[in-house]
């Protein structure tokens, strides 16, 4: 509104101001949708960290990360599969993978 008042008072052409406002609103909606989908995608990892850090008396990050690494090691050693490693790679390979909408 302030830009419109300043533009009209200085005899400026205000043809694109509505489109700029709509683009700003659309980008905010897309950013919020992207943040929601990203948080849902990372929810199992956050849940794992919260679960093990809640039961640890000392060094909660070490317990959460250490148990995760041991489970991955034993899965590869005992079963010969790498499902956990593939799951981690799908969620942590590229930080730009969480950009769902891009202008």
C-alpha cells in the first residue's frame, strides 16, 4: 500500500506492482509447503535422535549416533544388506534435494 501511495504521488506507472505482490505471496506459500514436506521427510531421523537422547544419561548425541552406526554395521555384517545405509543416503546425499519448488 505504501509503494502504491508513493508511486501515485510521484506520477509513476504502477502496472507491475500487483504481479510483484502476487509473486511474493506465491513464493511464501511455496516456501511453507517446501518446509512442511522437508520436515515430514526428515521426521524418522528426528524421531530416532529424540528417542535415544531421551534415555541417555550422558552424551545423548553419542548414544543416538553410535547406536545408529552399530545397527548399520550389524545389518551389513549379519544380513549382508545395506537398507539402512541406502535410507541414510537418500536423506542426506544432497542438501539441495529439499528444494521442492524453485523459481
